[in-house]
């Protein structure tokens, strides 16, 4: 990648930076990264970790890593800070935003190092930048040289083993983000968390932590009574707050706790005044997104067994129907686990394609089926056509709703919920080398309008 950046380095003036040796000329300074180390030319160059010197001063940057919850936690912090009157930017899976305006479309969770610095320069007038930090970005040093005002850990489960090879290496990479003395916010309920205890602040639902709920309810929204004890443990500094947020699930309570603790530390405001803005947060597209309330149909990006379980446990007491698949050219060991957790919680399973990429979608489905016992009492519908699977699931959900004679509580969709998982707000499906338009939400709405067979 080549970007425009007038600068002076080691006494010489340049107009551009590039990490691609094929793009070099006398006006371009070469940026060395782990990915291009084998192609370093005989040309003036700078280490990626030195870029911060060229782009100084940078905004205060908040980095969030974890297997699940990065996108929602980042969006919560962004929303709360905006409501509190701060100028801020958001960098992550959904693209780049600054002060409620989208500046760049979706891309990598964490951009490549040159693109990231270009973005930081673009939003340099913002007081804060909230960014998602992927495990790939940590290994590839896409965040080289960046000082984080606060680092946040959501959780560490299992993902990207096609890249990291082992769970132990994935855990090591995630924890390496928290090895310095800087300010960090840690999920104290995460058993795999290992971090430098200096300047650490914790949140939890089960364990003792600086911020935690004394009581909470997840019925149709999140309400909780929170207590905050600062790291100083000063007796006169204990704070309480009642929160209400129009979100589903225990996993979103974790996301709220992480976001509130971050904003509390940054803004140095009472917990209660930070928490009162939660009711304005409408959620994130593709993350527990309600496409229909009656019948209740929800789309989510969950694509690992633990992510799926977090969604399923948000609807204990309802009959669950689920449409899902698994991505091709990705870690195949997670597929049976996804099947097993779907079997554990769902009454009806519709197994289909996600983004098969270069893999045979039938093979991917067969991997998922390895985790599902043969049970005549629990229907499993199989079709590689995702559109057909959604149509069938919606039609059968509508039939279930018609069967019931009892009145339904308004807005709760009766006894059933249909979960369409894996793609969230993606608007495409990758089949082979082709990227085809496909949006789960559009397909659901079309199926709702279609007459019953």
C-alpha cells in the first residue's frame, strides 16, 4: 500500500510511504513490516513501529481485543462518548466513523499498518479513537508503534486456528496485548486471561471485580444494579448505578460493563451519569439485530460455538429455531462444536452454507453434522442453498405461530424465536472466487411476505 505523507526522515524529505517494494521511487520511504521482511530492498526505510513519530500527535486511542464482543463494545464506547459531548472516531469491522459520519466502508477488523496510520491522520482532530484489535493484527504488527490509552479484553475462546494453529498460541497472542504497564480493562470472568496487573481494572458478572452487577435481569432487555469500586479501594468512593439497555443477552451485559468502565475511567464522571446514556444505544447492525418482532427473528454474526451459545442462552424458555453454516477455508475443528451447541439448545436446526469459499459446501455441512446426534425428535433440515433454508425456516415459524390459539404478548413473537447466525450484516456470500450479493435480513423480510406453501 502507498499513501501520501509528506515527511522528513533521517534528513531526507519524502512525499509518500509504502510497504510495497514495487511502488518505490526517490520520493517514497519504504515501511518495513513482518509481512514484507523478505522483500526489503536497498532503499531508505523505516520500521513500522517508528511511524508514530511521523504522524504525531495522535489522538487518544482505545483498543479492544477478544474473540467475541469487540464490535459491540467498541460501538457502545463510541456512542457513550458522543453522548457525553466528546469528539471521537470508531475503527473496526463495520468501517471507519467519526462523529456519527461514516468515512470508510467495511474492511479488515484492524486495517494494515499504513492504512491505520492514514485513518488516524484523517480523524486526528477527534479526542478519542476506539478501535477493534484482531489477533492477526497483533501478530502482524499492524498496530506497531501505537500507544493505547486503554486496552480492553472481552474474552478468549477459540477462533482463527487456521491461522494460529493451536489454541495455546491464540491465547498467548491475545494476552500479549496486555503485557505492558499501560491502563487495561480485563474481564475477570475470563479464565484464559493473563495480564500485567499494574494499572489493571476489572469487570465481571460472577467474579469479584471493580465493576459488577449486584442483580440483573435479561428478560426482553437488560436491566441491572451495578457497583463500582475503584482500584484505589477508597471506602468513600463506592458508586452505584441502575442501567437499562434495549439489548439481549448476558454477553451484552459483559459488553456494557466493559464499555461503562472504559468511559468512566476516561471521562472521570460518576458511573450514574455515564450509564444514563445507555438507553440511547440501539445496538449494532448484524449483532443481535431484530429483523422481525412478531414472529421474533434475529440475525447475528456468531460463527463460533461459544458465540452461538451466548446467543442461545439469551432465549432460555423459548423454542429456538436456528439457521447456520460455517465458513470455508477456515478452522474446520470448530464445525462439529457448532453443530453440538446448536443441537443442545435449538428445537429445529437448518444447516446450510455460510461463505463456503473454495471448499465444497457439502463437506462443510458434513463436518457440522459430526457434532449432532441422530435424534428423530429434533428435526435437522439440510440444504446448501441459504436462501431456501431461510425461506423454509421462516415459513415453518409462521406455521408454528398460527398453531397457537393463545394470545401473544405484543412484540415478543410468541413462544418461538428464529436465529439466523453466521453472517450478521454481511451483504454478500463468497462461493468459489465469486462474491454474490446476499443479505440474510433481506431474505428474511422477503420470506415473511411470501404466502405459506
